């Protein structure tokens, strides 16, 4: 089908990666903008198809990682909050004495900071990965995101030919 990557295809793939920054303009922009661009232009090129799939895979993966971190943080924060409430006298002394691991109120702050730093690290990884992917796409190179789960598997050249042939048959 295609043997070389055109400047238009490089620009489209680059724009797909950079469009995830639309999350700062509207909610879920990191999913909606690349999905619209990818869906509209994926049939033009295997290069655009694969970059779009990888960009969406990475956004879905980082979303799952963030949700996982928050879900893991909740029990720790609740536990530390109960300990802090007991030390401040908001929970009866009898209930507080029955807690297995009484500690200091600073544990709540430390726990919150640890999980905030983990979320910040995920954000920084996302930021640098998206920029690296955009640079690779503008150079006409493939890019594989780190920590990405392949929900949408990238196509090989032969798979795209069979997929486009089956979609054009009437």
C-alpha cells in the first residue's frame, strides 16, 4: 500500500500525540481529541494508524494507573485519618485504644505526600513520553510508550491490507 511516510502523515501522527494535551482545556480531552483525529485519518496510513493506537493505549493505561493509585491510597488515608481523629479526641478513647496500630497524626500527611508524589511521577512520565512520541512521529519513526498496556494492538502491514480489503467489500 505505502512504502514511504509522507510529511502529512508525520504531521498527523505528531498531532495525535500532542492532542492529548487538550486535557488541560476540557475534561477527557486526552481521550477525545486523539480518538477523533485517529478515527478520521487512520485509513490513510499504517503509520498514522499505529501512532493513534499507541497514543490511545498509553492514555488508557495511565488513566488505569492513576485510578489504581487512588484506590490503593484511600484505605491508607482512611486509616491514618482514624488514627489522627483518635489522637485529637474526636473518637472515643475506648475505640481508639482498640486500634491495632496507633500512631502519630503526621502519618496522614506522610501517606498523602507519598501518594501525591507517585501521582506526580506518573504525570511527569506521561508528559515526557508524549513529547518523545511526538518527536519520534515527526521524524517518521515508530514509538513504543513505556508502561503501556496494548488494549488496541498495533497493526502489521499485512493486517492493514486485509482489514481495509474487508471493510471495502460490499
